C-alpha cells in the first residue's frame, strides 16, 4: 500500500471489502465481486455516509490485513466483510460489520435465499448495514429501499455481472470480452438498461485509444447509449458512459462536462465520474479545478492507481515534475505494472535532465515499453548530457505512431529530431481522429517547440475556443449544508416525552434486542426522524443514548449488596447490554476505567 499521509477518519464511514467466493466453482468470482459492488453502490446513495470506492476496497482482495490497519489506511470507522456461496438456485451470504477502532463486531448475520431473491437480499443487507452505522455513529437519512430490481431475467443479470467483471480490468482484451457478455445480456432482456451502458463505455474507450477502428467503435457506442438512455435517464452509469464517449470519443467538452456532472449528482461517491471531470479540466487547461477534483476523489478512493496517475499528470502538465514523480510513484506502489505511470515518470526525468536517474529507473522497470525511445528523447533534448543510447538506431526506426501505444512517442521523436512540419502533420491527424493520446497537447511540454507555428496556434484556437468550453465552476462539488429541522418544536417536545416514558418508566432499554427501528415503531415516529431527534436534540447516537440508561442501571445493580453473588457481566446483561465487548468498551469510554475498578472505587 502507498505510504500516503494519514486520512482523517469520518465518523459515518465504511469500506466494503470484496466478498469471498465460497462457491465450488472458482469461476463464480465475478458473482461475488458483483454482489460486493452492488452493496457499495447502494450505500453510496445514503447521504452523509462516506463509502470507500470499489477500487480501493478491492485493493485488499485476497489479502489478510487487520481491519484496524485498513481503517487507518482508508480513514473509515467500519469495514464490511463477508462471503458468497452459490449453488444451483440457492445463495448463501454471510456478512459482518466490524469497528476498525478495536476490531469488534458491530453486527453479523447469515442469509440463505433463492437466487431469484438476489435483488431483495442485496437491498436488505445494505439497509441493515446503513442502520447499524446510523445507530453507532450518528444520524443518516436512509431511504426505504436502496436497491431496485433492474431486470426480471436472472440470466441477463448474470451476464451483465460477467461483463462488468471484465470491463473493470480496463485493458483492451477484457473490454472486448466484456462487450460480448453485455451484448448477450441485452439479448436476454432488451429492457435491461445497464448492459447497454457497459457496452457503450467499452466500445467508446477502445475506439478513443485506437484499440478498435474509431468510426466503428463510436458508431456502436452511440447506438448502445441511445438505446440505454431511452430506457432510463436516471442511471449514473448511463451518464458516465455518455460523458466518456462524448469527451474521449468526440472531444466534446461541453457535453462531456454536462454528463459527468449529472453522473456525480446521481452518485456523488462514484469517483470514476469525478476523475473523468478532472481529466476534462486537465485537457482544457483548467488545471486548478482539475487538481481540486483529483484531491477530492483520493479521499474516497485512496488506493486507486488511476487516480494517482490523474493527479500526477496534472503536476506533469504544470511543469512540477518532482511532484509528479512523487505522486506517480504512489500509483506504482499500488500497481507495480502500471505502464502509463512508468512511462510518465520516465518523461519527468527527461524534463529534469537527470540521465542517471532515468537510466536507473528504466533498469528497475524492465517492463517499460519504450526504454530506447526514452533515452533517445533525452539525448535529443539534452545533447550535451551523456546517456547510453544509439541515437542513430532510434532515428532509423522512427515510423508512424503505433495504435497500441498510450504515449505519443513518434510525435515526440519527430519534434526532438526537428521534423516540426511532420510532427504537426501527426498532431493534426491525431486531433482529427480524436485519438486519446493527443488530448492534452495544448500543455504537453514536449510540444513547446511547435507553439510558434501558426498551424499549432490554429489547432488550439479552434479546439479550445470559448464557445466549445464548459464553465468550470458549474462542476464544483457542492458543500454539504447544515441539517434541516425535520420536526417542529412542538413535535420535538412531544416525542422527547414519549421516549422518556418508554425508557425511564417502562425501562425499554432492558430489551437487549432494542434497535432504532423498534423504538421508532413504539413511539410512532419514522426511524429517520427519530435518528435526527436523538442526534440534534439529545446530542447522542442511538446506541450511546440507550447504553447511557443501561450504564446507570448497571451502576445501581453493582452497588446493591443483594447482587454481590452475581458477576459484573451478568449484571451488565441484566441491564440490557448484549455483549461483553460492548459493555466494557462503553463503560471505559464513559467512566475512564474498567467496571471492576469503578465498583471497587465506589464500594
């Protein structure tokens, strides 16, 4: 894991770790991954709850790391872990919510259901988790349902999860494989919107980076987008796909901006959309706004190599090469095979005129795709500095840009050699075909020698004309407002009295199974409103409030001479506490000493 600065803990926060595939067939891992992602997505809809993004949660896959360490690395107070066992038409899910402060279990449960109940089960688990976080850490507004039923076809859903599993590997081969599953899912249920968006995104990315013919890929992407958005315009994945195709596929900055912002409005925790917005701002030169969004996404997704690359690229285009290297190295700590980060660091060493570090870096990262080209570029830019490279051999191999390369090596070489007119020809061709490698050309430091040419100036003026650009402030992340009153003053007093009656007079706190929903039902108030009332007018979350009554009951029992034959833990259970850990932890928190020490002091 990267050696990053500590992330402040958010009180209401969670990381959902990848559920373990316990099925007999290891190929079912796509299914357990899909269940995990669905729960993550469901929890992101709960306003006020910090949910770590999928990439960072999945960084712990197949790793046995103490939850307290995970809590420190991600800045969360809770971790959800579990397993999925799928057998024929049955599914068994185990899940446990753990407090990262001390490793204690806040909640655990097993679920055995028919596979056809998968959506209801995902919704039930997500609601239970949100409830537990609210009861332990403070008020949250929770909808009655967090997950809907996107399709009636289990086979279509199954194929969609397979497509998503491959798409999220983000390489050309798996993107194409994912498309195959998405298309099969559409065949099974043409009314299921999500595979349309997955297919459109995969076609668009492959087309924009030259992995498939551009026109063919964009045509297929638009066809799938149109069909999917016709089915629903309220899917953040749909708007993300539209934004990605518009921005990367067409270099349409305004339309891309519009749909990135809409995707973020529908799911503020979906960091891929905010990363896209940061990349868009980078391309148009709004580097300050790009950095603000880059910093924000790393709070929710601190273990994403892509996000560190995005931030490193902003530093690189700003000419801050040492900061770029530091940031990109963090990406490599997470994914040592991340080719773009490797090549970007090499480019930084070229600009820093540091031949020894460049050569040492290339030796250490032998998987770098273009080591000779890197050294050739160095020699072309700094002919007075010795470096081990056969420059003439590289010159002789200069050829048209390879479509599979994610860095515009040939363009850079032509600039370095001094073939500026040819370099401009290559640049114009790349811009004409909207090739992703060229999108940051306006601030690319290797292209500075071309800035004096009218052809370059015309390209900048045409592409980045103010009429083509969005207004950056529109895409800013809105600050959370103060909580609004949900009950009138009269209602507040009424329900506070009702709570006092059932707790103080009827001693409802002695019920070890008492939960927020049960108390809300007894006093006739919606759980969302009761949660708000406890936090805003009593200043405690549900568990703190109820346990305060239990604590006083325990003290009274513990000091009663007639109870000396009973253990302190037995008295705690009689007072309503339902676990030794919960009792000891709360007592020490409130009294600053152990129950035994307190009893001895007051006896």
